[in-house]
């Protein structure tokens, strides 16, 4: 019994050391480029409604967890040398797992069916193209340090050929990420999770092996805000009801005084309205009266 317990503890220790060797705690958090406009998580991509939110500025962001998951978000502007007035815009999102290799490099393996890409080419297509996206990435090296100027945590990634990417700075820790699982699963002919590219459509042909999507319990999708005019008129109605209720709660004598005061104000207005028209030049002249008579319809008797 004791021997088996010791062997189980030893196996668990080996497993923990293996996992820790494949990840790096220094990477944990959400990193973004200097513009700080692109941040991973629900503010960039909505998997329920299949919607990407275009950032205000270009840039990219990476997030890493302690248990070996990652998420990335890119917004790039692609220039057109032949026609500078026709640039392209590319927005990409994907997530999956990452591994730190023995030589210090990083391998990022995405969940193939979850990645999304939005390509905007207004000179060639009136509408942007929204497709699946899946790309395994390998970074030859990386380094986490304190930036000498901003004194903030900085992450430098080096591409597979050793070329450096734009530096990223720590934005959140814990990281800002969507759930670290397949968010929009599909099925293959055998009923397992799909491993195909973005060209494969979702299917319900094999219902025995169908994996329910994340949004199966969504009863209502996002809608546009309610017209503000409706809220304004609702407020006017509620104010009127409140005023009536307040008036009915007053003492009878007070309500009598308010009624008499309203009648006196109306009578004063009738007495002074003609004089007010003369003072402010609003009294119609004889010419105005003749013009008004000309607009009135005339009835002629025809025998």
C-alpha cells in the first residue's frame, strides 16, 4: 500500500516537472504592442455571434497561461505599392496550446476549427471576407525583461528565422482570454472533433458524434440599442403619472388653491394677450388681414 502510494506520488511529481518544463511562468499574462489597441479576449472576438471587433489602431497581442494555453490577436494593414490608395486590412484571431522546446524555442499549436480571419480589400470586394484561420507558429527564441524606458515588463519574440517582432508589454496578469477550449467544435465523418481546414463546413449528418457548440443555450443574441426617443417619452409619461399621484395626495385646501391659481393665471393671460401682441409687434396689420382673406376658399353659386 505504501509502496504504491510512493510510486503514485513519484509519477505525479514527474508529470508536474514535465508540464513545467514545457511552459514558462514568465510568459503568463496578456502582452500587447505599444499602441495598446489590440487585446486578446472577448473585446476582440465574440465566438457566440461569430463577430470580430476591429480595433482603432493596428497591432497584435499574445496571452499565455500557466497550464500551456495561448491566444493571439492581430490587426495588420497591408500596403499596396502599385496603388497606395487601396491598402488591405487583415484581422486574425486564434488560440490553442503552446510548448517550450528543449532548445528554448516556442511552438504554438492552434485549435484548428476555432481560428478566424477577416480580410478587408475595399478596392476589389465591397464586403470583407470572413473565413476560418489556422496557422502553427514557431518562435526561435524569446526574452522577458524590464523595459529600460517605461520600466514595464516587456516580451520580445523572435520569428522562426530569428527576426524580431515588435516588442510587447504586459497589459494584464492574469491574462485576458476566452475559454481555453474548442469554442466552435465540428465533427468528422467518424464522429470525432474535426481537424480539417477552414474550408470544411459544419454538418449534422452524423448526429451520434455531434459535439454541441458553445452557444447552444443562447436564447437571445446581441441587438442594437433601443431608440433613445422611446426612453425619453417613457420618462415624460412616468413624470406625468408621478405628478398626478402627487397632486392627488395633497390636502383638499391645497388642491383648491392650485386650481384657483391656474384659473387666475389663464384669465390674466386672456386679458393681457392683446396688449402683449401690440408690444412685441405680433398684432396683424390690415394688409395681413387682407392677405389672409385671399387665402380663404370662395364659394360661387352656379345656376
